[in-house]
């Protein structure tokens, strides 16, 4: 009788544990006014360049659903990857953001990857596949929390989350195209990326998206778009 009681308790605990895990994994993301843009919710405090080995970068590329979804590990130009850790102020709390500028070997694309120590507006990780075109750089693909959203043109799908009908879909704001001459000028004036920009354009863009993140990128935006993005359950 005692064994049956213990077994019953064990089964109940398993069920309760499974329910709690389900509830945590399927918790609703916080309400957001307008469209999601985590970079506008934070203020920069400080930054520190990270000196990762190529092996470290390789494993990050393999393990990150965002990076892996935008490029194959063998397509990355590992020697020119730029990594910077930012300290940010988020509603009076200090959090960190890992920023990576990842040029691809084709010389025509750069991945901008951002990872927050604490989710902002439901965003834990964010990545963009940027396409380099003369003095303009366009956003080709968007990735949020590992979920990929291809962008064939500058979309204007929504203005609030209520415009998105899918479960766990949120209205995300993104820059469709940037005038990178303005972004480069802003970053150089701040004292960053002079050497990188003297080497090559892909390395220059990679340095800017890592070092200056959104701080110099917003002023260079030529057109803002919005798209309904799945954030995951």
C-alpha cells in the first residue's frame, strides 16, 4: 500500500513538473505599445571588445539558431569577425548585449547578431542578414529568437501587435535599408572602426554593427519597415 502511495505521489509530481515546464515555455510575451524594437528601449553605458578565438566563433555560429539560420558555418569569414560586449541601461537596470559583426566570405553579406542578457520586449536574440550594395546596405533576412523571417522587400505589414493574427506573432520594426556612409561617419567620429574601414568594406560594416550597434545605425536608416514575426512559444 505504501509503495502505491509513493508511486502515486511520484506520478503527480511528474505531471505537475511537466505542466510548470509547459507553462514557462509558453508564457505570453509582455505587451508592447506600437512595434517591437528592443534597441530603442535601452541606453548605452559602456562597451568592451571581445577577443574570441576562431574556434569559439565557430561553435557560436553552429549553436546559435539565428546565425545558423542566416549562413552556413563554412561561409563565414572567421578572421574578420568583430565582437563587442555592451553594457546597457534598461529601465534602471544594467544588462549586457553581445554584438557580433560577421562578414561572409562572398564579400557581399554581413550578419549582425545581438544577444541580450535579459529579454527586451520578448527579444532575447536578434540577427540580420545584410546585403551590401554600393553605399546602401539592405536587410535581406530577419531572425528573432532563432525564428527566421525572409524579407523580399521593405514590408509595411503592421503598426501594432494587434495587426498580427498568428499566435505569438508580434509587430517588429526594422530598418529596410541604410546609408552606410552616414553610419561609418558616425562611428568614426565616436572613435571606432577606423582600422577596419581602411581594410575592406565588409570588415568595416561588421565592425560598425558590433561596435556602434544601433547608436549610429538609426540615423543612417533610409526607410523603416514593419513585419509580423513569430517569437516562439
